[in-house]
């Protein structure tokens, strides 16, 4: 998994609508990936952050950054979707006291939440389907599978995604 996630780096996330490059953070190094049971995937590495401070847009280096990638099934437009959201757990910003680090972490998380910086997959749309049966099947015309929900589970050893379906059989017009 570490090799796959390293291919996603650098990962730059814009944190404001005021214009590209004004306020962002970018994970530019990934050192470790850990599965956290019941929560998600913890990523440890380094990043750089650009955040206005006293009217100045100063880039800062987080020599150590810990983020949590949380998978969860959410309802979007009446359908279940798999959403992956990101939150910063800890940051060690170069030349900065812990109080400032904690403040930056809090503000970054607020911006991530406010701007819904997440990836979502409408798996219900992707996996629901009505299969047309061949004419040789005289008792039914279709078999439909519709996603009813899903569950995402993270354990120490695995990531599991279970999908529940409703099934329906469409009859033939006997006319």
C-alpha cells in the first residue's frame, strides 16, 4: 500500500477559494502508512504549507506530518457513496512552537472540512444494474441488482468494503 500511496505524492490541497497558491498544504514525502482499526489509514511524512500570516503568504515546512485518511459510506443525493476524507492529526513545523503547530493543524482541518476536500465514489450508481435476460428464459425478462448500502471496515491487517444489494426479477409480458 505504501508504494501505491507514494505514487500519489506530491498531493497538494487548496484550502481557500481566494485563488490558487494562496492557502494550501502539500504532502511531498510519505514515510509510513499504518492501518488504524475503526478509523482509517494513517499517513506519516512531510509537507509544506502556505498560509497567510499577518498579511504575508509565508511558505512553511512541516518536517513531520501525520494525517488520517478516513473512508466512510455517506448518503449523497439519496445514494450511498464511499467518501475518503483527510484530516491532519499532528504537524511539526520548522522553527515553530507547539502552540503555533496546533493552531495551524486546527485551521487546516477547519478548511479541509469547510471545502469538503474529499474524494467520493457513487458506488451505488456504478454497481446497480438491470440485466436483460435472453428470450430463451421465458419466466423472467430481467434481473435487477440495486445497491442498498455499504460498510467500510479497517482492521490492523485489512481494509474491507462490503456492499448490500436488493434484487428484483422483472416478468415477461405474456400478451
